[in-house]
């Protein structure tokens, strides 16, 4: 290793949207900015949270709501954090067991994953089950403070159901989801790729809808950093953001998709077959055994302004925390969330000016945030 | 007499789990339960009703466990060991050692701290043993590589074993490298030439 490079240690979870960090470390983007980026694979979000809090990691691949939960002291080992950059848009889907899908299809669920239609079908199925006194359907998410939890809850609630009483929602590690579906422990789950494709390929799951349809172009993972580290290392952080933006452009380029899938399938990254990694990267999703759908923006990486966090993103996540009883609404919290998702550090590191900061959020059911 | 605390150890690694169990028993804790798998864990925890839960950081199910602590009505609410920021030293020591712990809310720190310290030290002992094992393995591999390099030199240059070793050592000294590095390069290079 070149001694003139500044070391930065980044924790990541083996998911497709760790791509930007992996590409920055492996394709020379970090070195170009004077950074020796060392990636450390982790097994749980709790480990990511703990190890960034004690300073093992300088930065980490994080669920977008995690820096908010940490800064608002809603978790253990909570420290003030920032989310200075988005690491990917979209990439999640809601998969249900083939048995539940058969019932939903009979209730008229759209085969192309329209969330309003599949949500309504789910509501019909649940209403029938209630009449027969069948047990509650069990859904899995990867973490209570996650886009997955909020997307699943939003979809269920938009269909007129109460996610806290009409279904059971439990937390499971992403790599365990497909097996839990196969054994009947779960009836459905919301998880990032490649863990939806894995269940479809195994013939045990059917993708009912996906994040890009629920909330188009929405942030999923962010770069998480403690405020303490960001304040102590402003130049290193700026250089890292430039490196990650370069890597994100590289990941977004269609000509690199095979190479990227190769990097991600390696034993030291996702350790997952290339054919399971590829569909989400190519936007060519197999929703069910015989249903292919082109979703070009299923999972988006793009450098530049598109990866800038916006206060509106943070606000949406915080609204969901309040909606589902995880957080209290307060003026202080609102201001804090806007600081965590401020685009300032990122835009100034990249020298981007005149970027509109009034991101508006429009959900599939027509609600605006 | 105060009844001893019940301690649940969740660890996929059976050897490490039993090292911890032994340590806790030696320290006078007789209510130690080991769990190696997560299936049905909620029910198990409800049945065992532990005061302290020790879990290794490699376990992918920590998120599930923490969520369960928050929402389950079946178990008494354990909280993360380190809610008190003044414990930053213990926090770091635990994370360094690769272990995390949860305790039932309201337990006195003094009663729980020795248990955590024990878990931390046993985790350290285990990873030290592992490292030594790794080292022993790589030492063996190194010796084999050097033997192969010697063999190559003996064959190609008609040297005795001692002469071959001396040549390796001299080359290493001249290039300020380790003997094993020179030997590795030689083995790789001769592999390339053979093709």
C-alpha cells in the first residue's frame, strides 16, 4: 500500500447496493483521490452501528434511517451521525410465498407489480382469512429502522390495512429470508436484492411489488459517518465523496454491469452467483417463474447531484418513524433530521452549484411529502 | 443468599461457547445455558427467562434479537449492555473481542460487569488460540514452500540442499527480502517457465 494514501475503513453488508463502496475500493477511484479504502464485511446492522460508534469504522454502508435513529438516540450506542451521500436508489422488493401469491392472483393482483393493485389483493386475501379465522400472515423486514420496514408498512397501510394488527412483522437477516419463506416461517418479506431474485429463482417466492414502484427514485442506503469523524476529517471526507461519486458513475454505466456483477459475486463481497446478482443491476427482473419485467430504474447508481441527500428524504423517513410509533415529533428532531440529510458537504466536495434542493416526494398512492 | 443470575450464551461456535461456559461456571455461575441456533429462540428465551444474554458479533441474527427485545411481550425486556456512555471502555473492549451482551433492565451493574469481563476475556483467549493455529498452519505452509524452492535450485543448478538454502538466504539478504518471499517468487517463476 502506498504510504501517502490516507486510510479510510468502511463497514459494509453484503448487498447489491454496497456496489459503490466496492467499486471505489477495487477500481481505483479511492486511490485517485488519495485514499486507501479498506472494506470490512459485516454480518448485521447492529454490528455496523456498534463498530462505527466505537470508531472501528470511519464510514459505513447504512440503511438510510439508521443515522437518524442514532442521532435521535433511538438505539443503543447512539452517537450523532450524518448521511452525507446516498449510495443507491431503489433496489428493494416485496416478495410473497407462491402460496400467498396464488391467493392474491385469484383476488386480481397485477402481475406487473403495481403496488395499488397487489396491495388491494393482499387486503382481500387478509379479509378472507379473517373470516376463516386463519392465523395472521407473517412478513419479514431486515431492521426496524429501514426503508424496507417503511415501504412494507406504507404499502400495507395504503391498502387500508393496519400493519401493526392485520399482519405480523418480524425482523430477519436478509440472507435468511428466502429460506424462511421456503419453510413457511414467513409469508412474505421486503428486502434488497439479490434476496428477492433468490426466492424467485428457487421457485418459492413471487415479487409482488418493488421499491421503485412504491416511491420512485428513493434513497435506500447511505454513507453513514459520525459527526465527530466528519468534523475531524473534512478533507478526507470530501475526497472520499468524490471517489464514491466517481465509482457511482462507473457502476451506473451499462458497459460495466458484467464487471460489477463479477466484483459483487466474489467470495469476499456477496459470495453470490453472478446470475442472481445481475437481474437487479440490469433492470431486468423476473417477478415470477414466467413473468419478466423490464424495470430500468429498479436499482440506480449515479454519481453527481443524484446521489446528494436532501432534507426531504430525511423528513420522509422521520415521518414514518413517527407514524409507526418509533419516534416523537418535535421541532428539534425536524431540524436535526434536516442537518443529517443536508446535501451541503457532498455538493461542496464535488463543486456542484445551483442544484435544486426542493426534492419533492410523490408516493404511488398520490400522496406528496 | 441472592439467587445466582441466569446467563444465556448464544454462539454458533460450540468450542468457544463451552470455553465461556466453563469460565462462568468456574466463577461460580451455575445457571449458564448455551444456545447454538436461532430457531425458536423467542420461545427458548421466554422459557429460560435469562438475566443476561451474551452473543457473538459474528451472529447474523443480532438485528432480529434486538427487535425481539423491543416488541416481544413474552420476554422480559433486556437492554443493550452499554446504555451508559461512561462505559465507553467496556464497550470498546467488548466490540474488539467480538462479543455483545444484553441485560434485563434494572439489574445492578456491579452484578453484571464481572460476567461481561469474563466473556470478553474468554473471547480474547479463543481468538488468540485461533491466531496461533493460523500461524502454525502458515508456518507449515512456508516451510513447504521453502523446501520446494530448494528442490528447484538443487535440480536446476545441481546444488546440495545446504547450498540451495544458502543461495536463497543470500538472495534474500541482497534484496532485503524475507527468505519465504524469495522462495515464493522462485516457485511461482518456475511454475510459469514450465507452462
